[in-house]
């Protein structure tokens, strides 16, 4: 994902994090699964930011 622009990475992070939180709110995922998704997205966002430096 480091080839992706930071702007696109932020947009993707926000979209996918919101989706994960919506799944949690609806009872489709537990807290551990939701945090795992968010942590993965954070790592991807950090990689994109590091690649843009």
C-alpha cells in the first residue's frame, strides 16, 4: 500500500474504519475483531505516510 498517495490512504482508512465500527455497532463483529481491523488499517496508513516521505 505504500505506493498509494497519503490522501488516498487517509480516505481508505476513514472508509474502512467506519465500516468496521458500523459492523460492531450492528453486532456483526466483536470488539477484538473490530480493533484488529482498525489496527491493520492504521498500519497501512502509517506505511503509506512513511512511503511518501
